């Protein structure tokens, strides 16, 4: 581990405490210090299995510099950068670079924000102020779309394990949605760059899938919405990654109990 005496301390990439040490590989590659600082050797060793994924593989640096490469997400999805954005982080989790936006085939029916990121019908819809009485035909379309969304979420759940990136979860959601003739509703909604939301640990909701690998003990919420036959099917679940601690189990049990109470 290297120590830069002249540099101000950055938060530890694992625990968030002030840190002076820096990953030597990140220093060699001139990667952002904010994502490479550690307070102790113990924190560095504990984070290594996840942290090493930020090191580009041989020959990958050139592609990372291009528009096709992996970059950090900025400006609520509108911008990209090679540097980790500065932010008042609430915990040890940090964003990782994201891949380019995935493509939807031309033949797939799309919502009105698909091309330019701006919803047109939604802001002025009177459904914001009244409850619509659904027709039997509309209810059937909603049921079919929600069934597809359930299948897509189940497919995503099957790949969740330590070592997989949330970007890989997004790839599964995207491909499974397209395979069923649907459009992944989050994609380009107000410029959101991915096809689902993956919220890890302290991220409350609407996390952006990226290159971070899930670690043993994480919890991850996967939020899927499918647009099909003019309606949206939206659902989410939170999953354990490997062996989680008792606090995480209690949190999810409390959440599940509250949800069931609200439905009764």
C-alpha cells in the first residue's frame, strides 16, 4: 500500500473512515484516488476481492478511454466521466463504472421516452389526479405484462451470487425482457442508463447497475419494470448474497412483515 503525504485524506473505499493509504495498482494506473483509498491494510485486504474489479484488464485501458468504454455515470444519467464523482457518501459503498446503454430492437414497441429520455404523456396525464376504472381488456393486458415482469425478475434472481456484477444482472434483465417482446421501462426514462435498478446495501432504491461485484454478505434489491402492449408491469425483490448477517435478515423480515400487513 502506498501513502501520499501531500494529499488530503479520502474516505476509505470499504468503511468510509478517513484514509491515507492507496491501492498501489490504482496509483500505477492513475485511477481515481477516491475509489482506491483505504484506512488500514486490513480494510484493503478485506475489500480486495471486490476492489480489484476496477483494475482494467491488459489492453482494456484504451477501450475505457473511448465512448464505447466503461465510465462513471454523471448528471443523473446524462453524462459520463473517467473520474469517480465527488459526493457526500452515506456509507462505504461507491459507484463503479457503467457499460454503454443496451440496444432494443426496432420491432419492440417502446414508451415515448425511449429515444430522447423525456416522457411526454405522463406529466400531463389526468391519471395523476384520478383513479382509472380499468376495462376487462386492459386488466388482461396488465396481467400479461406483470406475468412477463415476474419471469424476468426470476431470471435475474437465478444469477445472483458473490462475484457477479450488477451490470451482469442488468444484462439478464434486458435480454429476458426483449426475448418476451417487451421493453425494459427504466431504460432512458429521464436518461436512466440501464434496464433495471439494482440497489446494494445502503442504497435505498433506483441504484444503477455497474461493474461492482457482489460480495458475500451483501443484500441487493432488483427492481424490474416491463413495458408490453401499452402498459407497464413493475415489481422488485431484495435478495441475500451468500451468507448475510443477522441484522440484514431482521431488516428483510421486518420489510416483508410490513408489506404483508399493508396488504391484509
